[in-house]
C-alpha cells in the first residue's frame, strides 16, 4: 500500500515540473512570451506577433511519422491473436490514441498510458500527459507506482482526491486539509487489477525527456520580437511627425488643410520632412532568414515550401532532404516500440486469464512513413523477386499494402473463383508458386 507521505512527495515532485510543462503547452498552442511584453512608453506601438513554429514542428512530424496507422503481424501466423488484438484496438480507438500519444510525448518529452478493465470487462488503455499523471520509479527505472490527483468541492469545502496505481491494485485517497495528510477515500471502491505489475506504460521522446521544440524556444522568441518590432517601425513611420523648418507662422488651420489636400507649398529657403528612423530592411531580412534556418535545422524539420522539394524529385533525393526528420522519427520509433511491447504484454496477460495462450513476443509492429514513394519502381522490384523472396515479405515492401497475409488470402480466393479469366488464374498461380492444375 502507498503511504500518505509517498503521495505528498509524488505530488510535490510533479508540481516542481509543472512550470516547464505548462510553458511547452503554451508555446504549442501559441501563447508565447511576446504576448506579455510591455513597453516603458505606453504610447508607442506594441504589436505582438506570434510565429507558430512549435505547432508546425509537431504537426510536420505527426504527418510524416504517425499519419499511417500501425500494423501488427503475428510471427507464428496466429490469426486468432491478431483478430483479438484488432477488436481491443477498435474498442480503444487505437489509431487516434497512438497519434495523440505521439503528439503528447513530442511536446512534453514523455507520455503515460494506463491499462485497466472497464465495467463491461473490456481491456482498455488511455493516455495521460505528465501534467495529468505522476509516475514514481526506482534507481533502475522500474515503475513503483503512479497517481492522478484533482480538486473537488465536497459540502462547500475543497478536497484533493487521488487515484493511485501500484503492482496490486487501484486505490483512492482524499485530503481535506489542503494536502497535509491523505487518508483512504471510503466513497470510492479500491480494487485489484490482476495485471501482475503496475499497469502504466511510459512513452519517451528521448532519454533526456525533452520535447521536439524545447531547445529552439529562444529562437522562436527572437523571431517573434523581430517581426513585432518591424511592424512597430512601420506603424511608427505611418504616425511620423512632420517637421516644418522655418515655417513658424504655420497655423492649426494650415495643418488641417495640409492633411486634407496632401500638398504643402514652401519657399526655397525652408524645408518640410517627416521625422522617421531609418530601417535597414536588408539586415532585417537576413536576420529573419538566419533565425528561420536555425529553427528548421535544429528541430530537424524540413521547410516543405522550399525549392528543394520540387515535384520532380527522385525517391533517393527526397530521402536525402528528409534525412533529419527520418532520423528523429527512427528514434521515436525505437522508444515507442519499447512502450508498445508493454501494452501488448498487458493485453496478453488479461487475454490469457480469459483462457487464451498467447505470447506477447509473437507480435511485431510495422511503422510506415507518409512519404511519396515511387510505386512503379517498387512494384517492378517486387515482380522481379517473385519465387526468390517470400511473397508476404515482397508485399510488405509496397507502401499501400498494410497486411500482406490478408492480400495473399484474397489472391487465393480470387484464383479459386470459377468466373475468373483463365490467364489471370495462371498468373496468380505462378505468383504464388503453385503449379498449374494443383489445388491451392
């Protein structure tokens, strides 16, 4: 059982990290430092331009890495295992959940996933950001417990409620003295979860637990200031003072007539000009380009509107320009697969308690990138290697084929159809490596 002191310490540690986590969330949704800028002279223009680089960095990565759903393959060909998993994934909206998990750990550096059994006996999993959940680990990174806490109003008094998860069960605590002490909450039912370990998975963005744009926040701030001050300078020019040198006899009526007519007649000895500050447009443009380049380069985010991404790029050239994004995605893939293995392990644990006999290690994951592919070239390569490389392996190379075994089954079914053209039957049989006239 978790003690009151452990709960207090867990909440304290989580609160220490909240300012950083909140800043990352704010920058993702566009609440940047520039919005709170105040000038000493309140009469001066104070425009506040926000550049949405953090959201662009996350969305570009999501589109490339997470837009194509994961596919699952049983190494032993256990279709029953795959079908049971598909049903559980459907109940849990697995495709959307995975995308949100990737977005969450890309923003904060980490994300948590809780496994539980719902009131209908279904296996469920749900994700939480580090703002919403705290996880305590030992020196070997083994999870000791996790907790969520929130405030509720009970009989006009505020109370802190806590839900705790350890290796045995799910427990509920409450504090009515502002977190000084936590006691068991008798209004909630504690229960055993039967997973055999703490039912929480951890998705890491990297070992440092840093978000994708965390290191370039200062560059984003600099770019916000540069653009805001450029607009301020332009607005100051519009509102510039008119200097009438040697025209001391100018009256208020003369100035009003000047504004209306837009014409000023002065003698040769006198001058009329606006009082403005010279702006070095070339320097500002160069500075903007430098900051923009730094942000894209240091975040491994390609500038897709660049001339480098022309429509006639070869597949190899495209891969070269996406090298940084691919490297980052590969790191995410390795970290995510580690957490997904725990998800499968938790699911298998519960399925086996229901009478199944599955092995979590039997399942493999396939990640696919959303990148334009030369499908004609890939198809040609597949055709050349028929009867040399296993068909299921060949079909897995094609970007539009997510489940090769299912496609092979369709091909077999089509070959057995009595209405199918004889030539097509022969070609299918040759592709499958079946001699003419031999049953499938």
